[in-house]
C-alpha cells in the first residue's frame, strides 16, 4: 500500500515550529510519509520541495499573520506547475474569517489552536481515502 | 499526599535560602522585595507602523504601566527592509516595523527616554537596534548614562528554540558580546542581555529544561565575556533573565527560587565571583502564551491571573501578563488593559506583596525547590560533558529534548492526562466571538513609500562609504558597534547593514531534511 506523502512546511519568517514538529510526528506515527522543510521557507521553496518530493498534501504552519499572502501564493505556484491536485492545508494563528476566505479560494481545511492531532489525521485520511489509504 | 519536615532533612535555612536580599537569594534579591519597589509592569507591545505602536505605548502608560517593551515585526528581527521580497505579508504583523532611525523617531515620539525604562525583544540585529536607540537619545541630548532598559540580545536561544537567527552561530555570539562590551562601557544602567528561557519553554520544554538550558546559555555568555577580558564588575550587573510562568503554580514558584539559588552558587563556586551585587539573579516573567486557549477565551483571564501570581510569589523584577485573546491575534486595546489591570489588582489589592517570599519555609515548596535544583544540576552536567552549549546544539541535543517534551505534553492533553478547561474537558459547542487587533491593509505600501522617501532624502554617498567600511572591517573588528552607530546615524537601514554583514559572514541555514 502506498503511503500518503505530506510536506509539513514553515512558511515565512516565523520561527515557531513547535506545532509543525508535533504535527509531523503525529502524521508519521499515523503511517504517513512526512517531510519537514525547516524554518523560513518562501512559497517558491515550498512548492519546489512539494514537486520534487511529489507529495499529496502541503501542510503549512503559520503563526505570523502572513497567511493571507502565503497560502494564495503557494496555490498560485502549484497551479502554474499544473499540480492543483496537491491539497493545501495547514494551521496556526488564523482568525476564523480568514480561514473561511482562504477555503473559499480552494485552500483545504485549516486548523486552529487546541486541535487534537487526530482531527488532522482523520481529515487527511478522509481526503485521500479513495486514492491511497486502506 | 502531604509534605512534612521529613521531606526537608537536607534542608538548611542559611545554605538553601538565606534572608531575602542575602546570598544565595533564594527568597528574593532585595531585603524588602515588593515593599521596597513593586515589579515593573511591562506589557510587550508592538504592531503595525512605528506610529501605531507609539499610540499603544502612550495608551499603556496612561493606564499605569511602568515600563515599555517593544515587539518588532519579523522582517526587522531578521534584518530585512520592508521592500525585501521576504518581507511580503509580514510587515507590522508580529510587531512594529523598523527600517531606519526615522521609524525610531516615530516609535518614541513624546516618550521621555531618560525617565522610562525600555525593553527590546531583538536578537540577531540587536547591535543595530541598540545603535538606533543611542542615536535617538543623542539627537535629543539625553546623556547615555540615563538610558535604562534591556535588550534581549540572547542569540543562543534563537538557535535552540526561537528560530530568528541570521548568521552562523559563532559569528552571532561574537556580535552578542560586542553589544555587552559596548553597553558595559557606555550605558551603565542598561541590561545588554536578557537570557531567555521563555522561548525554550514555549517551544515545548518543561520547567526543568527551561531553567537548565537558560542557565547553560548564561554560563556561555559569561565565559565568552571573560574571554574578551571584560570586567565582571562592569558587565555582570547587566545580566538579566526572562522566564515563562505556566500553569503548574507551585512548580513555577520553585523554578524562580531555584534559578536565583543556582545562578548565585554557580558564579560563586565556578567563577569565584563573590560580590553579592554581581551574582543576584534578576528576571522578567511573562505568562505562558502557549497556555492560552482559543476555546472559551475568557478563561484565559483566570489562567493569566494564576500564572502572574506565581511570578510574583517567585520574586520577579518585571512582568508581562498576556491578553485573553492572544491565542487568535495580537491583543486588542481593551484586552491588554485588562491584562495590565490584573497585575495592578495583584499588586495593590491582594496584599501578597506585604512580605518578601511569603511561601518560604513551606514543606512542599521547599521540597519542590530542592528537587528542581537537583534536576537542573543533572542537566547542566550533561551539557558540560557534551562540551558546552554550542557542541551540544550541534549534536541536536537541545532540539531533541525540546521536541520530545513538546510531543509528550501534546499527547498528555490528548489522552486527558492533563486537563485543559474548554479544550479537552468542559467543552462547549458555541465558539465565542471576540474582538481582535487588525493590521491595516495599506501598511505595506505606506511603509515602502516611507522607506523610499528616507532613501531619497539622506546623503547616499555617506551610506555607500559606511557600508563599505562595515564590509571591510566586519571580520577583523574588535567591536562592530561604533561602525554600526555611525551607519544608523546617517539613516542606513537595517536591511542595508544586515545585508553588508550577510555578505561578509554568510547566513546560517538549518536543513531539516
């Protein structure tokens, strides 16, 4: 069985990656293949890694408030490379109205503080249940 | 479960505690503690433009805050100007934007620099930011020996936990000591470093790791300063510390008391520094940001109150109380006022300030303090055996410790071994909606215009010369501060100066995969 492949990415200048690392580990423990980019990644670097690693999902962690710039930029770059099939999801300090606006633009689910890691795992598994996961 | 004198068999009052104000300062660094002087109420603040942050500062001062603490935005913290591609979307989001001295002039408009103490959370470009503050004071004819405040300048914890580094670690450490040296000779009332456990804790460390790693960093800075032949009598008074105050009430109090005991003993035994004034452990505390919940946000007011209380029982010299809506945004004006009022109620109404170290002698607290000291010493020994902080970091010791702890904490919450009210127990369906701070959408454009204006009005020939001088001398200079000061005075920008240094020193890049 092929594993779901996830790129966990820290976008922008924000250095807080406690959440990103916890998510990376939880997804790994749930049987997915996880790559963590490390800090200070530009949208270009993230998309390049996503293409190179041929992931199913890009999970962005962002706490700096730059989400309204970064999510659309990643989406645009993936589109340019004809990889709209890669799901963009993520989490961090993102106000609800911003989450709704991003989701309207086609970004996947975004998770806020206090989310159990199982909610994220279930979401990813259900998004790819037909394709990959038993 | 309860505690009795049996838990304190090794305990000796004079060895373990001493009176308040007396070595080893476990009970506090002043004999009268808060009866002599209350802690400084210092709310970390900054967002948007320098002007907006100046307005927030004045608001806080008008509500009775007694010191300022500046948050800078991420491009500033990483040495990028507002027109740098990497600054896109980040300007003014996590703090005030600063490109040049012109922004500093607005940031401190109508604030008397000789009367109010100012704390600055800046690390990688700390020399540049302090130079701007000095240049501003000189422009206002304020004598440097009147400037009071703290600059964080704790670069090691950026590598361990916070992630806002620019240069390779050894270069960064050299720049950090440059600042300590310059301040110890020119700014007698300034704390040139605030050695921070806060970010280590927030990254997931437990209280023991927070204290141990912070003390290890403190020892490293002390050793580096001594290698530079700096005089402890001149620089050690400026060593200050910064800790988180989390949910575990008694453990936090024990941590603060243990910190004072350990630092004083390490300096006395390990470094033969005996002057009591030099080995007093001064600290700022901030309530734990990661303990705030998005769910039922008003509950955060109660959490913050308990955490602030622990910091006060622990003998903090200054305190920031978080605002209840910070799990979702920068705090709104009414929320930050309430956080400040929380401190004022503790200070003026609760009467717990009437005696120094009111909990001293408690079987339970003293046992916890002894245990904390023991556990921290064990960590310090491991770090020493690894060859010190930098070599332990290079073998990913701290990162692994912190990650393991963070994951355990998360697991414990998910398994309900730790109860977080409103998150994994006593949950409610309705999500409460509350006001939060917004950043104006035209800020980026306005700031870029301002930057262009500054660049068109200054003497660009001088800028070229001074940047060239920085590049030529960066590697061999004994201390870069005088050159950086020269640059900021002619309105060289933070991006230009850091850019010059990046060319010389290169950047530090950590690859995770």
